[in-house]
């Protein structure tokens, strides 16, 4: 099994592992290339599409004994938050920025979560952080580092 520097396994176009019958890899662990030979990014939309593809492909293989067409990533666009009320959205064919993009970012992220409970929880956490200015990021320090910094 061949892995790159990032630990990703280069898979066949149907996400099967070369030389390993019945073994498939999807998501961040899979190194999949687009038609131009570029590696697909380690993003949630890639992982989700691969998961859905693999589910369908395995059902087809088990029930009909048929192989599926290669996995093709459908890029739905890229987005990034750039401030408290600002984001950018690049759909390829159109760009949105500022607070409309920020609102769109939030709506789409909540919509894409699995299950009503998760959506409700994330909305509640975001509203709380928005109102209290509490930051989501947490630093994880090695016990050795934190005790050393206390001594200084
Ligand atoms: C800080 C951060 C921010 C990110 N922000 C974005 C973003 O804004 N937009 C975006 O599109 N992508 C983002 N990503 C990337 C995105 O999270 C990943 O591409 C996506 O989650 C990959 O999905 P996955 O299913 O391959 O892996 P994961 O989502 O990591 O799922 C792997 C699962 O396997 C479980 N697991 C691990 N080892 C074992 C084991 N031995 N036995 C059983 N279970 C195990 C883990 O607990 C985990 O639940 C971000 C990633 C990080 C780290």
C-alpha cells in the first residue's frame, strides 16, 4: 500500500486500494486525482461526495456484481470566513462577498450537517459565541510545555 508524505493512500479511480481486493479508502486518507492529475483537497465536500459514491458503488457491486464509473468530484464552490460579518464565496461562475456571503456560509454549513439535533446544537453554539465573543479555537499544549511556561 503506497502512502504519500501526508499519509494519504493513492487509490484507483473507484477508490479501491491497488492490489488489495475489497479494500476502499475515502475522505482525508485517500489521494484522488482530478482529470488534470491534481490531488483533490482534503475538504469536507470531497469526503462527503466520496462517501456517497462509495455507498452507491458498493451496493451496486454486491447486488448486481457490477463495477461503477470512476469517482468524479463535483466542486460546489469554495468559501472562507474573513471577519465577524464577512465571508467570501466562490462558486466558479459567480462570487459573493461581505455579509450576504457570511449569512450564506452559516446557512449552508448548518443545512449540510447531518440530523436536526446537530443543526440545533451548532446554531445554539454559534449564537452564544456571537453574542459573548467567545472564541471557538482552543490551544492544546503538551503537559511538559505548559509546566515549563508556568516556571518562567
Ligand atoms: C481544524 C480543521 C478545520 C477544517 N475546516 C474545514 C472547512 O472549513 N471546510 C471544509 O470543507 N473542510 C474543513 N476541514 C477538513 C475536513 O474536516 C475534512 O476534510 C473531513 O472531515 C474529512 O472527512 P473524513 O471522513 O475523511 O475524516 P474525519 O472527519 O476526520 O472522520 C474520521 C473519523 O474516524 C474516526 N476514527 C479515527 N481513527 C479511528 C479508529 N481507529 N477507529 C474508529 N474510528 C476512528 C475519527 O474519530 C473520526 O470521527 C477542516 C479540518 C480541520 C482539522
